[in-house]
């Protein structure tokens, strides 16, 4: 017998979802795929509803946003260490940051880049990587930023790196690449 929630979701997508909402559904699917890719085949992933109930019970009504963020970060770190002890501290930190929406600070304490700037950087990086960038633009970027391809790559969120890598390997077409990048930049 089919899962009743799945039937409701499929009915909504196929029969009632308008163009605006289909983008939200697509973004949710991309984010879920990213989470599954990051976690691989891990068993015993946390139940988000149970996690939220436990968190609510811990913080009570008086906790501020800062306390809430700290509790979420601590809980995420514990889960990552428990479920993936083989990860390095940096990998665990990156994974933890990906769990916490709205955290606009990178692991180095730097602010995340605005989506428009990231999109421009992605275009330059892909242009360079596919040999379509002019020598003049490459030289200008190198004089301004040094080894800019490395700096750009490190600045990209992990999900963007995965999408770019798939595109450069020829595993996704340009149209799908653009769509996935747009969705990834919306949900980060």
C-alpha cells in the first residue's frame, strides 16, 4: 500500500501546483538530494519532527535567537560526529553549516557571498574551465585576485561545487546546469 503522505504530495504536484509553487517544490527536491548525497547511505538519520520537538522542549519560551542557533549548531555537530566519525573536523563543520539554514557566516567567519556575486563567479569559473574565457579577462582576474580559480572554488558552497563538477564532467546539460545553480543559490 502506498504511503498516504506521498499520495497527497504527488496529487498536489500533479493537479494543483502552480508555477510559483513548483519552483519551491523543485528547490526542496534539490536540497533533499543534496542532503542525501552528503549523508550517503547513513542509517538512523535524525527525524526532523522529533528533533524540533526536543529542541523546543530544551529552549522553552525564554530563549532568544542566539541561544536557539547555538543549540541547533551543538545538536548538528553531535549528530554528525555520531553518524560520521570518519569525517574531518572541516568536513563535519561544512556539513553542519549545510544543516542550519540562514547561517550566513562561513567556517572562516566570513560572510557568505550574495547570490548575484556568486552567480557571476560561477559564470567566470565555468567560462575559464571550459576554455571560453579570454586571456585578457583571465589576466585581469589574476592581477586582481591572484590564483582566482582556486579562491572561487573554495568560496563556492559544496552543493554548487557538486553541480559545477557534474557539468564539467558532461553529466548534466547546460540548461539543467543553469536550473540547478539557480535553485541551489535560492536555498543556501
